[in-house]
C-alpha cells in the first residue's frame, strides 16, 4: 500500500500531491514462512514498513487499504 499527504484535505490524490515512495508490504520470505507455518521475523527496510502477512490480511479485512482510508502518523511524543 502506498499513501500521499492530502495537502488540500479532500481525500483525493490531486493538485500538487504525489504518492509517497514508501510502502506497507510483506516480503517473499515472510509469505513463504507463513505458508509453511514457520515464524515470521520482520527484517529492516530501506524506507518501507514491513508487515507480517497475517497482519496485512487483518488490515485488508478491516478495509484499511481501501481508497480514502485515512492514515495518520503521530510523533513518538504524541498519544493518539
């Protein structure tokens, strides 16, 4: 999943907005481990956010990857 900063707050990718180069995604190794019933150990990334395949499936099932789904980033100091 990719996202964009909604500069005009209309929920649509338009104007000067662009998709981020960062993504939420799984990895082939994690997909294979889950399919084999082995532990999934997330590894570092060079900018993306890795998800466990089961977590991706849960978020998908909740509608978290549908267009216009709001995604809010908080600082570590904030309490959501």
